[in-house]
C-alpha cells in the first residue's frame, strides 16, 4: 500500500446518475418503441436465453425498504422456520399463446415448476432446501424445508430460484425452448440464434404502476447477443443500443468522451462479479492447505486491480465483506483478510517447499471469454505470478458453454478454473456461505466439493443459533476460510451500467446483465428524442 489508488480509497456506496433532464422525470412517454440490451453470445445449443423463458418468481426483488415486492405472491407466512405458506395473486395469466392460451396461473403450477426444476444446476441453490410442496387450495401453496430457513421468503426472489412455468409448454413438442411462455412483462416474438431476440409487450401483464397505468410502457425490447466490447461500444455510439453494461473503466472512459450525455450508474459490488480461481480440492497438490496458501500469496492483487480495471476495485475474500461484519469500506483491507492474501512470493516458495514441491509443479488453468469480465488478462497475470514461485501454468481456453458447465459444478475441472465465486441472491448468509461451503451439498452448489468437518460444525452452529451469536459465528467462519483458502479470490470491481439520455426509469441498475433481471425494461420509457424503430422482425 505504497500509493493511493481507487482500490484503497473509500468510495461512496450510493449510485450516481447524470444526463436526465428534470423536465422528463414526471411522465412516461407511453408510445416509445423499446430499449435494447446486450447479452453474451451463446456458444452452446441454439435455445432462447433464460431471460426470455422465465416468469416472475413468487416474490419480487426487494424494494428500497428491504422487503420483497408482492408479485406472484401477495402474502407469505412462516408457520415455523421449516414451513412457509404463500398466497398467490389471483388473475395472473400466462402468455396468451398456444398451447397455454392465456390461462390463469395457480398453485398447481408452482408445485409443478419446483418439482421440475429444483434439481437443475441453475436453480439448485435456492431449491436445495425444499423438501416438499403441498397445494393447499387454488391460490395457496405450502413449502416444507429440509432445514430451517427463517429468511426463505427473501431467498426465493432471484434467478437462483425455480421459475414458474406452465406444464403444457414444457410437455409440448420442443419444450420451453420452442414454447417460452411465462407470466412476465414481455413475450418472445423472434429468436435469432447467435444474433439476438425480439420481445414484445405482454398486453395481459398483471402489474401496473402507482398511478394505475398498465406495465410495461415500451412496446418491445430487442436483445443483442455480442461477444466483445468493441461491438458493444460501436452499437451504443450509433444509438443502436440503448442500455448496456460496461466491463472496464477503459471502455467507460472511451464512451464518455464520445457519448457525453449518456447516463451512468456506478454501483460498488456486494460480491457479484469478482475474479478468482477454483481448485480441484480432492486432488494433490490442491488438497494441501499449504499449496493453496502459497498460490494465494503469490498473487499481487494490487496489480490485478490496476490491470483489470485501473485500480477501481475492492479486495475480495471468501464471501461478501458485509456478511463477516465488515460494513465500512475502510475495513476492506489485507489486515481483515489475513496473511494468506498478502503478496509474498518468498513466503509462497517456502510453503511450496514445505508441502513437498521445492521445484514447483505443473498446473492447467482453464478459462473462457464471458461478457462483463476480462478473464483473458486475468489468467495471464495469474500464470505470471504462479510462474514466479515455480508453478508452471498451461492456459486452456474453453468454449463458454463448457466453462459455464464447470463453473456451475455440472462438469469437473481437472486442475484449476478461473471464474467468479458462486453467487448468492442478496445479503443472505445462507445463500452465499452455508449452501456454498457445507459438505452436504453437491458440486452444483458447493463447486469445489469442500469437505471440512470443522467448517461444517461452524456452519451448523450458525444455522441452529436463534440469532444473537450469529454475527460472531459468521466472523469465525470468515477467519477459518481465510486461513484454509478453499477458493482463491482476488478483487471485485464495481458495476457500471450506462444508457442513452433518452431512456428513462430503466428500474434498478444493479442487474449485472441488462435485460436479464425481471425488473429491467418493464418500467422503462423513452422520450421523443429516441430513434424511430420498427419491431416487426428482429433484423429491422
């Protein structure tokens, strides 16, 4: 810490925005065409992205008060920490398309969807605790949990939870890939494999704004699948793209020079979007804590922050700082992480020698391109740092679909994998820590297959505690994980979301991929200065 940098300075946690004229803040332009968004280009099977096929979940994302919004469910009750009852909103209809034809959503659909999807890798985290679902009546459903979860109502609001889908669409020829029907604000009109998708307004959407006007405001949304920042920025500069996420400060600065009236949110990350390395803990040498500690000490995290994002990043540990009781940005320090996170190549060499590797060892580090991250630069840095202490790294680039399968725990990785940490829904210790580190959960949840009896005991003690001792237990778990380094973490940059000046009220900007979150686009509106567009076909 020899010099001042954005990584070391305390930053405000408040989002900031510019470029919205005050005269436009009071009224939606109801006849606007649409906002456009970017997604990572799929490299796997040509099926619609999950954002298109998904419905809203039982509860919406938390409002500013911290309470879940009432969307598909209008109320919920904790009978006991292992039993929850949800009352469903009446009159919610699925998209009015065959084979569902706009029928009403009921409790049977909730039960069917959870039983269908709870074992799927992308939904298994939150559904892991669901033991049984009972239909009480047409609009009431009861959840029986395998473990007590007093915050279950908060933990079923995000993209880690099963979505509610109609049986008819799943069982029709082609399944949801050919019949992407839900209850959301937009319906799929056209899917162009490798290029994008066109979504149109759902005229029967059940939510309205505070003045009673039907949502969504815009008529359509065009999603563009892109693969590189150069394409994104070119589309944004020419106003073919209205909303996008910017992955680095360099790209952001370049856009600010050429699109000076754009709107920008900078949101410090709670934990999403970090850079790290997962290891095959069931194999030597990664089963040895000294090797893992050595690899962590070999990394100069200041250099990682400077190269990845000009220093605009925070140090990151085994899980979000706030969950360990570090609530001030000034606490995000090496002292809070311990010696295993401090750059010390000499100590790293000594640990490798003590573990029986005085001459280092060979490592394969797998990685992939993924929109929003610059893993190519990250893995080159890691290879250099590891090489400095004698670890010979072979970089192996994967197809994005294969990399995602490994990051999700569906496929194994033989040595190491450059990836972001397994994420949680919100500020939930159950989501970020208990499920991700307890040995009783499969690799689709516990990616590295961590199995540590002492850690399990700490996690179980935390779960069983009524609440008074939980903060101290969470700090003890943090310290234990920092000592054992089951996953190497480095930095977490902030989130930048930009939009054109004519786009207003694009809702919560904290969505990592514009268009992916259910709260994006449905409250957006556009001024008369928006370019005129046609939406009969995707390519228009």
